[in-house]
């Protein structure tokens, strides 16, 4: 078996027809949300979770009570859209609520959609 046969075999096994290749127009550039959610800060004075990227701030506004975290509005600057920053904000907010024993109340349509894709356990 020569080197070309091994390469073709590896490609067949690694890239099934049902999986589109990464970093194409179809799939976009994949961003690790977990690492971004670690960069999200809870700005309690402004009642919002924030993520600063390229000098721009994406945020998720909330109201916190003793028993719940009400997620009101997510906003991502136009120049930052498509990078899954809203997902990172939603994940960080939900993780914070869970960690603090708070009930999550999703008012924001974006967070509602996020929760449909990522239900609470």
C-alpha cells in the first residue's frame, strides 16, 4: 500500500458525506463557547453579564432577586454577530444562576431559543 492509498482511506473515515467540512461558508468559523463564557463578567452594578471583544461589549441584561435570575435582553453589536457571543452570555448567566441556586426566568427571546436548544438538566 502506498502513501496515497493511506491518505484516501483516512479521508473516507474522517469525513463522512453527512458532515460538512469546518470553516466554510456553510458552517462558518467554529468558536469555543466554553472559553468565551469564562471571559463573561457579571457587572452587578449594571445588572448585566458582559463580554468585551475587539473593544465592543455584548451584554445580557437581567434582574436578580433572592430566588431568581430574570434574563431580560441580549444585545450583541452588529460587527460581532455570528460569533456565538449571545450563546456565551446565555450559558454564563444560566451557569451563574445554577451555581447560586436561583431559578432562571427567560424573558429574552434569544435566551428562550437558547434554552430550547440547551435545556436545563
